[in-house]
C-alpha cells in the first residue's frame, strides 16, 4: 500500500567506471557517478553520500622543463542532490578542471562541495495514492445464481495533498467486485 508505518532508508546505486582523463598532461580529472536508487521516506535514514567523485590524473608537464605556477580551476556547480531527510541537508558538487601545480593556488575541499539546509515544509505529511477513474463494469461471471463482475483502475502517483487522493490506498491496479444475486 501507499501509506506505510515503517521507515524506508535511502540506498545508493553502484559506481560507474572512471571516465577518460580530461587532459594528456598538465593535470586533468577523471570522474565516476552513481544514482540514488531509493530515496528515504517515512522517517528512514537519508543518504549522506556523493553522487559523483573526481580525482586528478596526468599531472606531468606538457612541455617537460617548464615549471610555471598553475592555479586550480573549478567547473560549474552540479544540481543539488536529494535532501537526506525533511529539514536536513542537501549537497552539491563541482569538478576540479585543473589541479594546482608548481606552487599555484590549490583547490580547497570547501571549493568543490557545498551544503545547504532543506526546507521543513511538508515534514510529517502523509502520502496518498492518486488513481485513474474506474473503468466500466465488466460482464457477470455467470448468467444465473450468485455471480460477480469487476472493474479496474490504475495507480498514478503519490501525493501529499489529500484532496488529490482518489480511492483507497494501495498500488498497481485496484479492483471492485459487487455481488449480484
């Protein structure tokens, strides 16, 4: 059913393989990603885990003897990750496009990770199922005596708005069976 009393913890997917290095020399980066497999709900434990990881590669100088200072260069921020719980935190990251070398300004850990508070609105809300309208009644299963016919409807989505609830809690297909004497 849709309304459950048990908490469901967040679960992360498997890591992808590392991408190819972005540079052959002077420092590049490789990246790997993963998806949120299951978000937490009903008070379950949120994920405090990164959706992507980066590491440096190919730091050797392209022109051999040149040892000029090179500053860290950062990419754009990625989208915010999911909130770890209602009123909790969300995180976003950005890639290091080039690492510092030869005394250049280094990237700080705070430069690539940002944390913000999630809103408290909707905390403790119950979730309700939304359904399609009922289909027409089918034909009776027998022509005489005790018989049954059925109709169906399909589950659409969860909503925290009880006015958008159509029908009883549940998932998949709903069925109704009036008894005909």
